[in-house]
C-alpha cells in the first residue's frame, strides 16, 4: 500500500493544469492516487488538444467553403474553453476530496500507462 503524500492537494491541482501534470507524475512516485490523477490530467490534456485542433481544422474548412461562416462558428470556441475549464475544476474538486472524475471513453487510458 502506498503512503499518501503530504503535498497531495497541491499535486492533484497541478495534475489538472495541462503541462504541469508532469510535476506530480515525476515527484510523487509513492502515492498511487496522485499518480492516477497526474496520468488522467495528461490524458485529458491530449484529448482536449486533439479536440481543439479538430475544431480549428473544421472551422477553417467551413470558412473556406462558405466564405466566412467558419468565423461565426469559431466563436463557439469560447464555449469549448468554458467546458474544458468546468471539467478541470470538477476533477480538481473531486480529486482533493478523495474521489475521481471518471469520463467514459477517456479515463480508462489513465490506468493503462
């Protein structure tokens, strides 16, 4: 059984701040829960970057095809960022409380590596 880290709360917050997720992954090797949250934060970061990239490509294609409608569609990016922020805040709050935010289709990848 692994011992909980004295910096557990700080490490869980760092785990969901995109590239800072590497810090708890490298520093807290003895706390399995912090390790899981760090891996989950990295998986979320990769998925979110892929989704934002796909959205950017989609809006570019629509903009080229419809002479500017993609610019209007790109304003939806604000709502995507708000959703990303909400997921990260929920994950931090649950993580500090000792629980895990499980997202179907995404969270199981955190246990694979």
